[in-house]
C-alpha cells in the first residue's frame, strides 16, 4: 500500500515538478509570480485535445503542435501583458496574471464547453506489476518524460550559450543590458519555456484525469511546490514538486481526499514562517 | 471675501447633492419593487433588468470591497485570502446563529470579534515576511480556512450546506429584499463613513505612509508591525461581518461558496474601481455585481437574432462576463492604474483646466 502510494505520489510529483520548473524559470527571469501557470496547464491539455481529437493529427505532429502552440501563448503573454507592466508594483503584475487566467478559462469554456473532454493519446496505458505494486504505464511515462524534460532544460541552462545568457539576465538585468544581451528576447524565451513545460504537464494531467478547466487547481499546486523548494532555485522547484505530489497522495489515501490541501498549504505556511527562502533557495538579504 | 463666497456655495451644493443622493437611495427599492416611477410603468429593460436582490448582494459585496480596499489600497497589504474572512464570518454565524440560537445582531457582533481575532492570526506572518511571501501566506491561509469550513460543514450538517435561520432584529423579521435593503444601506454608509474618518486620523495617515515608504514611517515613530496587525484585524472584522450577513442573506452556504474565485473578485473590484479610493471600491463592487444582470437583460432582447451575438450573450453568458471583467482588469492595469475613479478624476481635471483657459 505504502509503496503504491509513494509511486503515484512520485509520478504525479514529477509532473508538478515540471510545471513548477516552468514557473520558476518565469519567476527567475521576469520576477513575475505567475498565477496563470495553472491555466497554462489547462491550455496544454486543450491544445492536445485540439490536435488529437479535433484535428485528428498523427501523434508526432500533435506533439509539435502542442509545443509550438504553448510557446506562442507564452510569448504573446509576455509581449502584451508582462512587458507593458515591467517596473510596476507587485499587485498589478500578480493581478494581471490572475485576470489572464480568468479570460483564458472563459475562452476555453466558450470553445470547448464547460464540461471536460476525454483526452486519449497513443501513449501506453497498461499496468505493470512490480511485486505488489501496480505501476500504471501512463504514470511511468509521465514521470519519465518529466525527468527527461527537466534534464533537458537543466542541460540547456548549463551548457548552451543561450542558457548562459538567460542565466545572466536572470541574475542581473542591468549587467545583461550593459553587456549587450537583448533582455526582452531572453524574457520572452523564459515565458515560452515556462508555458511549454506547463503544457507538457497539462497533456499528462489531462490524460490521467480529464481535460477540463478544473485542471487549473492542480496546476496551481506548482505554487506551493515552488515556494517550498525555494523560489530562486531550479532544483528546489523539482524537489518541491515531488514533495507536494507525495504529500498529496499520502494524505489522500491515509486521511481523506480533501485533506491533502491542508497539509500542502500548512507546510507552505510553516516554510514561509521558518525559512521564507525555501528549502533550496538562497537567503535574500534585506535592503535597509 | 470671494473665496469665502465660493466656499459656502460649495458647502451648500455638497449638502444638496447628499440630500438628493439620500432621497434617491430611499426611493430606489420602491422603484425596483413596483417597477414603475411615479405611477408610470417601466419596462424591464428601462430598469436594466435590475432587481432589489442584486442591489442587496451589491451592498454586501461593497462591505467586502471597502474592507479589502482599506487593507490593500490604504495599508498596502495585499491579501488573496479575503474570502477566508467571509468564511470565518459565515462559520461564526452558523455556530452562534444556527447551533446556539443567538439573536441576529449579537451574531453579527460576535462575527466581528471572531473576524478580528482571525485577522490578527492571519496577519502574524506579516511580522516575519514581506511582499510576495506575505501574499502567499494569505493564499495558504485561504486553503486552511476553507478546509476547516468543509470539515465543519460535514461534521454538523450535510453536503447541501449550512442552513441559517431567517434574520431577525428583536421580533422584527428581516424577510423581504426591501427590509434587507434598509438594513444593509445604513451599514454600508456606516462602514464607508467610518473608514473615511479613520483614514484622516493619525493612525490612518501613518498607515498610508507605511504603504508608501515603510522605513520612513518607522523613522517618524510609528510602529509598522502594530499598524499592520491593526489594519489586518480591522479589515477582516468588517469582512467577517459581511460574511455572516451574506450567509444569512443566502440562508444556505457551503464551503464552495467561498472559493479562491470569491477572494479574487474583491481584488478585481478594487482594481476596476480604483485602488486606494473608497469611491472606487463602491464603483468596482457595483459594476461587478450589476453588470452580469444587465447583460442578462440584453440577452433576453436578442434571443431572436443569431450568430456571434447569440453565441456570446445567450449560450456563453457567464463566460462572456468573465472575459469582460478579465479584460477590463488587464486594460485598466496597463493603461489606467487609477481605475475608473482615476479616469474620472483625470477627465474632471482636464475639464477644469479647459474652463480656466477659456
């Protein structure tokens, strides 16, 4: 029982970690606390519905469609909503992302109807038995793909020159501008990556459950994940995601399905009080 | 001599406006109940499809937006947990009103006290964390309160929700929209007037100074920690009373009534109306609560037509309203951070400048 719960917790946690990673990339680059990350997850799920159920694309083409679509969404959000608000107070930026998710939710419900849609992909859906543990192949695929994406983006940030420029921009906007980095392009890229990672998470969540706008609430679990892990830290986001996934599954199967929220957000509150910079983050020194 | 003259003129016109507004406010419920003005019948569309129920809900929402505006606009503390205080008030109402059978006014007082205590507790993280981290702590608090509400609801009641007795003042039943209106209107005016006066006291000014520059405020001898807690307790007490009233007005609420959407709507209201302005909070709440019903009124006119208008107004009205509000928030944030009241002030200034020139 415990092993079973831990497996599904880690598998779901990997997806949360992926979404949280996207969130952290956006936050690091543009200092925008993106409350619409949950809705970007939903967008991913519905891009998949569009490509697979509506347009009947072959799977490889559908994947490309989802990745390109989510990139475009991220870039458009940055150009039209985030860039005009740069340098404005925090509430304005937070609220614009909240308003954005209101609009996106309404538009998606207008197009696809308020009920959810079933999402079926050619990904394997069988069950493997490992001793007593039932391992759903879909969970396993989701976890593996998530880890591959995380590793891929980790390598991208560490090894490529664009990754270096992005890290430099996140570190200090002014220094990057002075060195001739086009900061806006870097920020747009960060939004594209954040949106793309959310969309990949959305495809799996949409298939594990059902593609509906209620996936937003699951996508929003990336928020506590990021804060618990440490907002400035990329590994922190992943570990935070795993932790949230495991806590959620443990609470849901041993206590009650509704009680997972209180454990996750309770932990968030404790972390905020004790270690506001998160498990892996760097302590921020206050300016006096 | 001249300036004194204009002053007294200004003074008398101000009173004239106030009396006119009071008369209008007293006449409004009769207009909306009888659907006629001085005996002349009005069509539904001439009344913009508004009923007294919407007006009452608007007045309750105004309590919430006023209190959030006090907290966010004046004290500079952002809270995504304002629905939680509504929930606290509703829970207090259920315990004291439904379970213990306390009279309605006492329940409201208790809701205020419990709300203040809850606000004090919720404000505690503000002693330790700032800015974004504090916003997150209110976000976490929201989920904790709504879980408690859910547990409470399922422990003592059922899945339908928590029922409330009809509200009574002594032996006087508050059972019609008209009676609610005349209970809520003075309450909103009282809160408005109270907050207006609070802002011009020493503490109120210190609070706004804290919003603008914390360190400078500390340096002139104001304890910002105490100020923050006070702002939080005061604001949540009002929100909690509003929550109890909301629960009694709806006569049945459940945990889903106070979701995160409920909290977000108050932030949207004060942004649409104008952050930091009491009138803005009122305008925002009015727009948020009345526009859907006005759009529904238009929708009933266009059932014959087809195409895009029918798609938006009839089939997807709820979503259409959300798109309007969402875009309104976005557009106002980008182009007019002062909200509708800010735009109004700008237009007034420009007109005054033009008048001076001519």
